[in-house]
C-alpha cells in the first residue's frame, strides 16, 4: 500500500469518527427536546430546541447531513414547540 493511501485511510477513519460524534450529538439533543415537550416543560424545551437547531445547522454546514434534511428536522422541531402553547 502506498504511503498516500495509508494516510488517506487514517484521515478517513478520523473523519468518520468525527462525523459519527456530530450525528450522535444532534440526535441526543433532539431526543432531549422531545422529552422536554412530552414533559410539558416549555423553558427546557426552548433551550433544547435552540441547541438542536444550532447543532443541525453545524452538521449541515460541515456536509455531515444534507441541508434539506437539516431544514426538515428544524421545521418539525419548531412545529412541536409551537404546538406546546
């Protein structure tokens, strides 16, 4: 295996781990938001919503998820939050 191929394998492995961590982080934030909505805690839900949207935007900006996917998830989060009223 060429030296450049070995380097590329290393880089790919590190990028894959970073991408998995980012995905896991925003999925957890969305789950926390859903839990807050279910509990009826509007203040906690608002904080979780802001964090979720920020993480989704970051993931979309870094190309980890498609920007349409991020927009769809943000839209669904906003709808859930607005229905809390």
